[in-house]
């Protein structure tokens, strides 16, 4: 055990510039960038960001202290972040932020100059994976392997041009159509690479090209959509070979955040569940893409996975056998980025008598997502400097459908409070303290 007065940080210092390369320059990405730029000027506060506000207890008894993350581990500073993007639309980040209509112009214009400098590189894009998008800022006529090589060149060029010490690549683009696990391609790295060389467009999504390129270039990769991109053994092998962290999938913003926090209340109180129906209306570009059934299927799989690992019939058959769980998303343009979620929860209590819980969450999708991008980028960079590689389970707190080794029967942890314990323990460990909380 390392006592607090003997602390030895295991992560390398956060020296130099950190390049955060975002796949997608839409509402979420531009809200994130604008907030960072405004915070750096002292014109806004990064509310919602764990890395900027949360405090963790380290030590016990007389040695107990509550410290910000940056006082425990060497976090990259906001002043050292350089942004880059890829997008199917050529508009710079300022134009994209105005178009998205998430933030008011008065909250964008003070950093107009910084945003205008962020000009999207051409995207590695396949319209079959997002039929509702029609942008022309794309790399034309490339095979999957050529996509990889072009993206690797983009990363190298960006890093050199901006004098970045480190790079993190983060997917903040739309949800692709569902790509189910296909063992002949996805189980081995060599098979995935061969499929890329063979231009297998059915089993190799464009997002996989981004992830592969990032990892080969020594950059951690974060999947912010429910795409199966890095949730396959071939990518785990690549992350191990390159000793790079990977994290995913799907930012946990509104309804699933509520679900992962409220479901443990039902379970801890030993109440029964008959059914949980969730529906959303959303009008931004993400909602447009999800209006296609093939793309919605990817999101549905992600959102449905949360409840089943928290309220399990095999542990409490009297309480959770045979409950119904449904999720719906409706594209409704008038709402734009202002998402509304309704949850109807049918529970039962003493002697089986029924009750209901109804939750109506009127949220702003990008406002909730922006701090997650910051936290995931900074914590993944930290993990890389601490020598952590492969699936970063401690980042499950930020994600709807946390990655896990399904080939070994592992179940993801979706209980929000258990996820928070994992996060705190990882920060303690990387700061040289004892990971002193247990997950019950």
C-alpha cells in the first residue's frame, strides 16, 4: 500500500500539446470546441466535466483528502489542446456551430477566430453506412485499406503541423448501420487487415478504418457512437500490439444516464419490475441519421443493453423475470438538438401491488455530450501516459454500452454507482494511491 505521503504518480507528465482529432464537426463536436475555447478565455465554465470539477477521496483516516483529478494525476491542460476534425461537410467549425443552433451566437462569436481555423479534413465515408448524409467533403474512390493509409497520413500531418506531442482520436460523428460481429473477419487482427485489403465493405465499416489508423499511429481511440468499431477482438489485439487505450461505445448523455442511475434504486430497494418503456424525440443530424431503421438498430442494441445487466432475473427471479424493455427514438425536426425523453416504468411492491414511475427529461443533447468528450479525451490520454492499453473499463461511467470481452462471457458494468467506483479507483491507482473502494 502506498500511503498518501509516499505518493508516486505512475503516469508520465502531460508535456507539450495534446491534439484531439474529432471524427465529425457537427453539433456535439462544435459545442465541445466552443466550450473549451470560451473556458480558456475565462468567458464560460466547463460545467458537467468530471475532470474539471469532481473531487475524489484519497487516503483514509488522518491522511484523508478530497482532491481534484489534476491534483492526483498529471492531466493535460485545456490550454494545451489543439483541435482537428474530419467531416463530410466542408464548413469550418464556426460555420458548423452557427448552423447547429445549439449555442447562441453571443456564446460563439467571442471565439470565432479560433473556430474558423478548424477546417475539416475530407472524411473517409461510405454512404451505405449513413444514407441520410449527403456531404461531398469525402475521400473519393478509396478502398478500405486506402482509407486507412489516407487517415494515417492525416494524423501524421496534423501532428507535425501543429507540433503535438500526443494525439487522441474521438468519434463524434453519426451512428453507422449495424455491423454484427462476424467471426471470420472480426476475431483476428490478421483477418481484419486482410478484409481491409480485400475492400470488404460489408464487414469493415469506415469507423473501423479511423480506429485502425489511430491505433497504428500511436493514438488512443474513443468510440462515441454505438458502432461496433472497436468492440471486436481484432481491435483488442491491435490495441494490445500498439499498447494503446481504446474506449466505447456511445456517449451516455440523457436517457441512459437516468436509466443507469435509477435502475439501481429499484434493485437496491428490492422492488419488482414489469416493464420499462423509453422513447425520445430528437431533431438534429443524429436524429436524421437514426430515422433510418438500419442505423437505429445500432442505437437500439446499445440502449437496450443497460437495464439487463443491472436488474437480472437470475439473481432475483421473483422481481425481474419476464419484464418488458423497449426503446424508441423519433426524428422530430422542430426540436433540433433539444432532445426530450420519456420513461414509463412499471414496478411492483409489497404483495405484488403495481406502481408507476414516470420520468420526463427535457435535455440538450450536445450540452450533455460536450463535457463527456472532454473527460474521455483527457482520461484516455492519461491512461496512455500511465501505460494502460486495451479496453479502458474505468471509462464505463461515460458510455451507454461499455466495452467488455464478450468472448469470455464477461458482462459490462452498467450500474452508474459501480462505474463511478471503477473511475475513482483508476484515478487513485494512476496517482499512486491505493484503489481502496470495492464494487459490491
